[in-house]
C-alpha cells in the first residue's frame, strides 16, 4: 500500500483510543483504495492544539505533496464517535486533493479552489453516508447560484481570503462553507450534464467544469 499512516502519540493524548484509531485509519485506506489508486505519501494523525480545534473535532489538510495532516481534538468526549464516523471521509477528502495535485492541476485562484473542494466533497460522499446532508446542513439553506453569482467577479483572483469563502470568517459576506457548497454544486451540474464522477474527473481542469 503506497500511502502510510503515522499516528503521533508521544503526548499520550491518543492512548485511550489508540487501538481504535490505528484500526480505523488502516481500514479507511483499504476502503478508499477500492475507488482510487493511493498515492505515495504519508498521512500524519496528531492531536490538535487549541487554535486548530473545529466544530467537528477533526481537521485535515494537504501540507505538502507528500504529507497529509489530520488533526483530532483529544479533549472531545465523543472522540471515538468522531474517529468512527468522520475519519475515513476526511482522509478521502484530503487524498483526493493530493491526487488531483499530482496530475499538475492548478489550485490557485478562487474558481480552481471551488472545483477542487467540490470534487473532494463528492469523493467524500462515498464514505460519509451523504456529506450533503450533514456537512452542508446549514449552508444548503442558501441558493448556491446566488452565492456563486456574488463570487463571480473574483473567480480569477489568487489572493482571495479562503476563510471568508470557505470558513465563515465574515458571514456578512458569505455563510460558513459557502465555497464548498458552490463547488459541490458546480461539480454536480457538470456530472449531471456530461457524466463522470469525482474519480474519473480528478485530473480535469477547473475551467472545464463551468457549464455553458
């Protein structure tokens, strides 16, 4: 298996869930590999510090082309549930980003990021029992086309504020997870018209997803 799991536990913050975490992380790779070829990289799972704590208790990111970081909130009483219910989907989401990047697909401007996040969210649905009903629970109350229209003049911007578009930093401008919601629907629209899925479309440039 090309992808390697590394669990950091020198702090012993994971000790009481270490067996579960090891088992779930490895089984996640087995499940994901059924859908897409795994890349040669390390997944580093570590306890998160205060500034990286999230509402969901888990955070993933592609730190380098060779490393995915997954941070877990070890202060959560429901940590076992988070591992069981969220870990596979988060790993899948970040692996899709890493694989897309390995094809040389750009993820610099707003449009490119919308599509990359939308594709990763689509891939995530294979392992999350319907990300659109949980991750998008609040933002789906907003009409995605209206949000997209507000973003339109900034689609080519590479210096956009990620936290505003995706993280709810300024809800007077965009609701939390707006960028994910718009990207998910742009990808859905493309798939509905032309076919394909997050796996077969992983190497397609963002510009091709803008349905005319």
